[in-house]
C-alpha cells in the first residue's frame, strides 16, 4: 500500500521497540491536532467538526486521488468464489453440504459452560437435515449419525426439519467439549464439534479476510446402527 509499517526503521541493536499505538497517535494528532499523550493521561479533548468535502483529499492516498473499488486482488477473490460455487453445484447427488448455524444459546463457545444455556433440552447441537435427505439415507429423527468430510468426522444426533434446502445440513458451532473436564457443564453435555470437519492448510481460508472456510463443506452422513 506504500505506507510504513510498525516495524519500519526499527534498530533492534539500539533497543528500539515497535509502538503499538502509532496508528492511533497518527489518526488523533493529524485529524484534530490533539496530543495522544494527553489523552493517555486522562485529559478530554473535543475533536473539531470535519470540513465538508475534505475527506477524499486527506484520506485517499492513491496516486490519482481515486478509490479503486476493484483492485486486482479483489478480482482474483471473486473468480475464486465463482469456482467454489461451480464446484458446489457440480457435487455428486449423494453428497451434502454442511453450513454452520447460529442460535441464541451459543456464541462461538462462550456459552458452553453456562447451566442456563442448557435448559429446555439444549444438551447437544444436532445435525439438522431435510426430510427428503433423511429418508434417502435411512436416518430418523433423534438417531445418531456419523458425519464425515475429507478432513474428519463426528457423531451427531439427527434433527429432521423442513426449513433447510434438500442437500444441505447444518450444525451450531461452539460445541464439542468432551475433552474439557474442567468445564463441568460443557463436558457433561459436550455435543459435537463441527470444526473437526473443516479443511485446514493452504486454500482453507478466504484470502482477503483470512476467515476460515466454515460453510459449504461437502460431507456424507451415515446412520449408526447398534
């Protein structure tokens, strides 16, 4: 981007250390002529009102003064998305796509050890699937099934629902604490860890945001018989 980084110009032999507040100091002192040191000391400062029409002149640092809404790296990412969608569309008929689900009783894994969040029978994160898929695979509501991808497998309780598209299954993430005995509530009702089904390594994340691929994962589902 042509901007200096936190580590540019450091002389380690002289004992220089990076300043984690440099970005904020630059923003505050340039934008409002305010001393960042004074703010750190507890002083209060009122920033001046912005001047209309000055934002692009002061904030855009491209050579032509314009905002590039689709730089080359965006084009590559968009083409990659089209490729991923094409692969999903062309998947085998017996293959399902796993999407991650959220509900009000789990946020990542923050609520896993709270007793109140386990009330009302919320003791696991079922694999939700469409009735047509359940019938085709011989899986019944409340049964246990093995969910497998190219990267791992888990066992989950099946919940047959009609609010999913055929060919799609979902699980709430944030569960899977069977190996966490100190989290007594979470370990007593661990559920399954859908992250075990996710890809890892090169190509397993979205390059622009560095977000891991957590949805659209090809999986197979097989009933577990006693």
